[in-house]
C-alpha cells in the first residue's frame, strides 16, 4: 500500500513538473516569437521600400534583388508587389513605401492628393492598345461603341485621349476601368473586352494570342514611366544614403540585362510577371537606362 502511494505521489509530481515545463516552454516560445516579430517590424521600418507591379519596368529591381546586388551595396531594399497602379499609389500616399514605379500622369495625380514626389529616373515602360481579334478592330475610327480597358488618371487614360483626339467614331468609346494589369489581359484573352492598353510582358502575351496592336506609345515618342520617391522621405539623410546605394545596385542590374538580354532572366520574368516562360523569347528587346542620381 505504501509503495502504491509513493508511486502515485512521484507520478503526480512528474506530471506537474512536465506540465510546468511545457507551459514554460510555450510561454518562452511566445515571447521569442513576439520579439522576432518586433525585430522584423523594426527592420522593415528601416528598409527602403518600393512599390512595383508585375511589368518589365520593374525588371532591374527584380534582378537586383534576385542577384543580391542590394546586399552587395549594403542596402536593405524591400519590394512591395502590387497588381494595380492604384494600390501602388495607396502605398506611397499612405507612407508605407518610400518609392514607387509609376507614370507621369499618376505622378501628377499623387501630388494632387498631397504627396510630393521626386522623380529620380525615367523608366522604359510603354503601352500598346491591343484590340481583341474577334472584334475585327484595325483602325481607331472603328472603336465606336467599343470597350477599352484602362486605369483612370494614368498614362493609359492619357494615351486614350491622345489616340482618339480628332478621330471620328460612330458612337462614344467606352473606357472601362480595370486596374489589375493581369485581369485586364485576362479579360482581353477571354473575349470580355474589345481592347485594352497593356505594358510588357502582358502585351507580348496578347500578341502571341493573335490580338491586334492598334496603337503603340513608342511610335508617339511618349516616355511616360518614372521612378520616384517621396520628397519628405528624401529629407532624411539615412534614406538619401539608401537611395544612393540602391542606384548603384539598380545600375548594375541594368548593365547585366542589357548585356545578357531577357532570355537570360527568363525565370525571373516568368515568376515576377506571371507569364509563361515561352513568352520571354518573343518580348521586343529593351535597353535599360542607368539612373543618374546625385
């Protein structure tokens, strides 16, 4: 009987010790997790954050990140990836990012919202107005009563103004706001839209599907893409130093892309722009200009 009582007491003590140990371990793990999260928030707040979209004007940034060029320049750059330019705007206006890849029309729109930007470089983005092949649209005069996918207050809105200026159509042209560039492409491919303004590589996907290019912004000598940073952020010497280091890494990426071409970076383009690898070899070549920053 005494042995059974002793066994029961020892067993109970062991149980409570294990329970206390597990509780301690869980509490310690919770504290460590909270500390890690707090440290991650601190590091994120100190990093240089840039809003980008899955388009080829962002390729130097994707390459610099993938090839660890930012690390080589001792700068922590974090890319905030969005599918719609409006979401990029929200990020820069809300001050959750310091920089943004945008266009000159949206740049003016952002400034009207009260956020002052400093452009540090043009970018190589261009747009094509691509008509659905089933709509049989080949000339702008045929676009009466047709739907064109655009983004409001953007280069695509402006290009629509310019394209249809002095063009007589039998009915109004309907501008349909489709902000997500991937969705805009999908709607064209699925015959849900008569036409859409598309950048690269989405424009190449549409051309591969035998849809028709009606307008190309390059032919109108319109370089509308820009890389800009918030002026208020640039007043901080630490951020100015980060931007200087960022530029060095960006320029190295430009040199590499210009030397090796898109095919060398097919995996990155396919992953970041969400297109099939077969698209990469048919994208028209682009020469990326290095940033001249001081």
